[in-house]
C-alpha cells in the first residue's frame, strides 16, 4: 500500500457521505476523520442527506457541507449522483449499511468514482434485530453491492470476520482500521468543570455508562448489576445518552428499588468530564463493532469493566489486561466485576497509554493510505 504522501493534494477532493449527524458513534468517527483529513491538506466535503442531529454543531470549520435536502438515503441517490457528477471527488467514503449501499448505487451511475465503505458494527447481529423492511432490504444487498466497493473497511478484526461471513466476500478484501477515537482535546475537555450534585469529593462512588439507549447496549442489565452492588455499599449510576429504551431502563431501576440512585440526563455535550470523574466506566453491550466510549474512558484514565461481547472489548482490553471482561447478559458477573473495580482500580497511566493506540493521527494515516491508493487509480483511469 502506498504512503500517505501524494502530490497535488488540493486537487484530490475527498467526500464523506452520511444520512445525518445524530448521536451515534459512526457519525462522530466520520466527523473526526473529515477534520483529520482536511488538516492534511485535502479538500473535504461532508455530504449529508439532512444536516441535523446532536453532532451538527461539531462540524470542523475546514469542511464544506453539502446537504442533499431529502428525507431518506434511498431518495437521496439521484441528488448524490448530481453531486458526484458536478464535483467529481476522487473518493467517496461512506458509513452504515444503508448509506454504504446508497453511495454504491450513486457511484454506479457516475463513472470513475471510487467508493470506500466502512462497517462499524456486527452486521449479522444488526440484521437479526432489524424490524424495518426497508433496512432489511439494504442489508440483503450487501453481498452484491459491497463487491463493487473499491475498498471495504471494518473497525475491528471481529467486525471484519463477521462481515466476511455475512457477505461471502473474502476476508483478505477487508481492511481493518481502528476508529480514530483519542483526539488532542480529550484531556482538556475531561478537565472542564462539571457542576452536578453527584460529583465531588464527598459524593459516593459513581458508575457510568454512555451510549444510545437501545437494546444493543443492554442498560437494563447494567441497572440490575448496579442494584446488586448498591445492596452492599453506597454508590450511584449515571447513564448518558438518549434513545427508545429510556422507559425500560427507568422501569428496571424502579423494579430494583434503585431509581433514586440512577441518573439518566440524556445526551450531554461533554461526556469526558463525566468519564474523568466516574469511579468505574461500565460497558454492558450485547454486541459492538469497536466501542468508542470504552477507549474514551481509558483515555480519561478511568477504570473500566466491559462485557466480552462480539466484537471490540476483548481487542481493546487485550484479553482483560486493561479492564475486566465478563459474559454479556449476566448481571451477577457484571456486579462482581464492578465491585472489584471499585476496590482495585487500574493505574491511570496504564490506561491512558493503551488508549493512545487509538489516536486520530494513526487512523488518518491508514485511511489516507487507502484513499490515496484509490485516488492514484482514479487519476490513472
């Protein structure tokens, strides 16, 4: 694979295509990549079906935003085709299955556009949990459409293995590039003031979960585990994020008798300030791709506990070296690990060093290697 150095970078426009900027990890990763690539001297377009969502205010100033102005990805394909024909980007980088398929459909109508698709999660598990017929149709197109991609990227080895099995595409065609997670501003943002009555030297130990309130994250299991810990010692639990499972999580807290010690503040602009002040960060997911929040917690120097779900936690924590791993869906095992984490926190310096392996610069280097290969071939076509 060629190096990330290429002449005439300003003539090599890179486009990133997303549906919107709601609070998912894939959207945040794409924003980080867009900013990192732009700072290397490439013109970058962020092409959105709709410019909306929690991350809409975090678009780097170097990025040009192109809003297609439709409601759904499928309906945006003609507008995306017009954009591609007009601007002729050297490469189109996409994320999330229905967006990947939409980008590939548009590129098929536009000669010379090379698409790099990225998978951020366990595609087989996502497909199994889908109820939308429209989205299920997009997943069924993966075995055929992904073969047309110039590059296929998975954010972890487990995601790559799962995608290969689901699609029938050779594992050797799938690149593994870890997400750009640790940015230079995390330390500064973690040190920002946090004014909340649960935060302070006299406050009880705080467990923290962060993520979309969806079945995948299994926050009811975290509440159940917390209740077991709370039965023997004073402590609290905060879960940052929004989503459809809020009522179920609140109901579990009520049923377990710990509602007064469980905080659901919704989406917060600066989760790092919470991570840095939490006693233990807990990932309770049933499945993941490469859980961004787990690396972010390590970067804040916070002791972590995670389910050993497919995929990501075992890779990030190196088989338990950097944090406890427990079976998914087992509140008793999770509670035992949470108690142990309170009693025996990991050295902060060890955790921060591990998180540095997921730095923004390293990820941008690898994407530029792949994208530059794409652009070199475009220039030769």
